């Protein structure tokens, strides 16, 4: 998890100046507007618990492990910046639900319920 935070912090600076990410964002936001996307890490227990919660509730979602998928890490960082969510104290998982971006920054049970709202 510490490695992920360091990676996110470093990539956030690199991604800020990337023209490729800027042109990518609008197309991807529309494409995924009606899907729940979970950005997480297989080493994060909150991420694992979130995936299991959604499976138990029979909620369709797409999961990306940002530890191994650099493109999805960049996508997540772009969406966080666009939503004006600080990446300096990022808490996984990050959810994109119908274009609304939020992180695990509340009590975990409230966070899970927010996904279902």
C-alpha cells in the first residue's frame, strides 16, 4: 500500500502535464458513464471487501488493480483531479459511479452504502 501511495504521488505530477491524458478524459468519461468502476489494489483489504460486497449484492461492476495496470492508474488520477479530489492523501478504493467519483474517506459502511445509492 505504501508503494501504491508513492506511485500515485509521483504519477500525479507526471500525469498533470500529459497531453495524452487530457485528450483521453472526455471520451472515457462518456463511455463509462453508466458503469460502476472500482479502482483498487489486490493488496488493499478495503478493495477486496468492496469487491466482495458488490458481488454479494449482485451489483455489476468493473474492477481495475492500479498496482499492475498503469493506464488505469492514470485514468483514476485524471478522474480524481477532474473531480477536485486531492491525490496526496488518496484512500483506496476509488469509485466511479455514473461519472460521480468518490473514495473510501467516510466510515467504510457508509462508503459501501453510497455505492448502492
